[in-house]
C-alpha cells in the first residue's frame, strides 16, 4: 500500500496531551439528569461536548439558553420542539438550535445523542464544582 495513505497510529504522544487531549466516553463520569436521562460532559475552552442517554419517554422541558447547540443522533428517535415547531430526529440526523431559541424534547424510544454547545455551558460547569 501507498505510504501516503497509511492511517496514523492511534496513540497520542505524551507531549501532545496538553494541546490535544484524548478522551473515551467509557471513562467520563455519567451524571443522572432524572430517572430517564443521563449525560456525560466534556468542557473545552470555548465549547461543551455532551453525550445524552434517554429512556423512552424521557423528556427535557422547553427552555432556552445563550448557547448555540447542535444535536447529532447516534441511535433512537427524539421529538424536539424548537421555537414551537416539532421535528423528529433519528439516527444520523443533525439538528441545529440557535442561541436563545426555546426548545425541548422527548425520547420516542431509547436514544443516545451527542450535543455540542458554544459557548461553554457555564451553568453546567458551575454545577460540577
């Protein structure tokens, strides 16, 4: 095979860890949001990255925040309400929620999604201390 097409080694060099930390979801603390929702959260300098797990029927009430948000569905289906409009997101779908727009959701089946927030969710950061 062509050397230019070889995949780099997965191991991150120790000297790179300060500028390029590597995480694995299996090692991130799982926080219970309520009896049907959990989350795992990583904070970077300018964004928050979270994995959510929902049991069928798990719901997040309509709320809004200063953070722009992107949700990527890993598995399952969630009915989101964004600014009064309902949309069902399923595996592979990506939903953009602008800052300060009212939104909420309910899991139609057991689901996992990844959510990215910018800027950092300072409310979550403060709650972790």
